[in-house]
C-alpha cells in the first residue's frame, strides 16, 4: 500500500478538495498542516491571520477525525519538516493544491519542489481556483476558468486510512511566541468552515437582495457584501462550491430580474475577477515588490514621508471619512471595496506614498488579504501598471456621496457627533470657539489635514502624467497589455443538467476591486 502526504495550506476543508480526494484513493494518508515561522514573520502577516487559521484548523481537525483520519499540525519550516518526515516515515507522493501566495511562500514551494525531485517524490498540485500555472497565452484563461467552475464538486472522502506522525508534536505556539505582528482586531470575523457556510447561506438566501446598490457605502456594505472573502482566502470553502450554490439559488428564482438574481449575477462576476487578478501574480510574481511597468521606477520611492504614513495608519489624516475607515479597519479587519480604494488613492496621491509600504500595512489589516488581488490592486490605484487609467478619489466628495448624513463618520469618530452636517466633512474650518460649542474638548482637538488636498492632488497628477507621457513609458505599455490585460469575453452561458456558469461580458471599471464580494 502506498504512503502519501496531504499538505494543507490555504485549503482548510475536506469538501471539494482535489488533493485529499486523490491521495485517499491511492492508499494511506498523512494529513499535515505546517506552521512556518518564517512565513508568519513576513511583513504582510499579522496575528489576526494566524488566529483565523488556528480557528479554521480546529474545524478541519474535527472533519478529518470524523472520516477516520488525523490532522497533524506541525511547527517548523516546510522543507525541514518534510525531510524529517521522509526519514522516519518514507512516502513517495505529496499532494497539495497549487498556491499563488507571497514571495516567501513562492520561494518555499520552489525549494520543496526541488527536494521532491531529488528524492523521487511525485508532488501532485491540482488547481484550487480558476488560475492557470504556466499560462502561455492570456486568451486561453477564460475558457479554463469556466471549465473548472463547471466541473462536478468533489464530495468529502467517506474514509481516510491514516498515517500517524512519527513523533510527538507539541501544541501550536501562540502568535506572540512566534513573533507575529500583534494586530488582531477585536471584532474580526472568526475562522472555520462551519461559520463560513453560515455566512454564505445567510447571504444566498437573504442578504443577496441588498448586494446591488448596497456594497459601495460603508453604511450598507457590512451586510450587503457577502462577507465570504476570508473563507476563500483560507480555503474553508471552495469557489466552485459557491458558484454551484449560487446557480442553484438563481434557478429557484422566478425571475432573472429579481433583486436576488441580480445580486447573485453581480457576485458571480466578482468571482471571475477574483481569479483574473490572482492570475496576474501567478504569471508575474515580481509585481508584489516591483512596478508592473518599470518605467514608473523612481516615481515615489525616494519621496517616502513617514509623517504622512503615520497620519494615515493612525487614522488622523484630517479627512473624516478616511480616518473613520481606518478606525473601522482596525476594529474589524474589514472595510468595503470602495473605501479600500479610497484609502489607497489617498495614500498614493495627496500623501504621495509608495504602494509597497502602504500595501504591507493594509495586508496586515485586511483579514481577507489575498496577495494576488492585493498587490495588483495596490498598483492599479497607484498608477504604476501602465495600462490602467488612474482613479483618484476625493475623500470629501466620497463622504458626501456615500455617507451624506454623516452616520458612518460620527460612529467611528465620536468627537464629531455634535458637529453639524455643514462642517462635518471639513471640520478644520471650525474655529476653536465653534469646536467648544459643538462639544469637542480641548484634549480632543481635531487634526487638520496633513496636506492641502487640492494642491497636493494637483501636484501628484502632474508628476504621474508627466511620467505617463514619456515616450519610453508609452512604448512599454504594449507588452503589459499582452501579458495582463483583460480580454473581451463572449458572455456565453454554459448549461448542463445541474448548473450554469456565466462569464461577465464587460470589463469592470478600473476602480473595481476583486474583493467586492467580501
């Protein structure tokens, strides 16, 4: 009988799990999750990510135990763990889903792959999302996405023939003991497949009616958005599961024009874009740390202003909606897509901060941080892809459009509770006497904007467009379009006896965030 190892990474489930399914059919299985200290100390990781993972592992442990198996949670560097395991319990096959992660995880996978080849171990890596490894032609991507989503779901195995770990492993270390960034928002979502399915079911049956028209405002977004994004990030539920469940609900709807049907079709489109952006990082891992268009090198790198970054990260830029969003993010680990885009736009333009440092800070704060989506979006908003028209958000206009009565701002910045709407989004115009009149105590004086919004934005536009107009920069655009740009899609509806998957017919505007479904 053959010995196999199933390496769980960001696929913490037993349902629709291609790696586990294949290994179980082959023979005895050692199910393992590795807590890798070097990865958890990366500048894009925080305690909230670790705790969510531990919560999800508890669910996975129970699910595997019910099938007769055992999940072994081991602390150590992946290559060291596999070398030790192979020496004590020889195995000839390793199974894990393909992962498109950050640079350290990419380097780790290359090292494990080299070791497997040296040992004669076959490493099976089935795909998890609609992302294609070694994609040579971007025109082929849409068909691959649709084909994957239409495949039958893989049921959980009925029985796992377990292989024990040949040593006694202590309980997982705490985040503090591992040296992980301590950020852990008090009101973040909790991990695990059980909770993920509850959130998904609630959205499909009830909250999807709010989706269209409800996801832009920070007031309505917490319930209008699906909130399943962290369960995708850690693989508690598979995207294919969600696509099939959405199609079943849409089939039950009496009208394609119902609010629920429209909401679910809109979410289906976002799931497509989720994979579209991850494919960019899969095809070009360097975009995590260098400009997609190298013609933008040097645009901001030498102008990092620590005072500007401190004001942004501490929620005291002086622009109330920006600061309120940062405060909500610190409390919940989540903010809706439009407000994410506004925060990044504020950082990139009036504050003129490079996307890399801001991106690492936001990665630690986003519970649903997905590297492929995150770094593509950071560069799109910063204008360094060379192919996207920059969308520069005015935080005052955004406040008036999406929080017209100041409900959101007043909730997160209590000092502004008594300030009239007239002054709410530009409170720096209040005199000291007026602040006292509206109940703002001397100890809580409101910060004035760190820069003049109009002047700083105008200057940042000038610098960006001067670079865009450069002859060499223009010349470099064609190759990027060929490698990364979205393609026109047929909008074809694919039908089988049980499911229908439709790819979107239009490219979303450049402000579109692939985590709109969050």
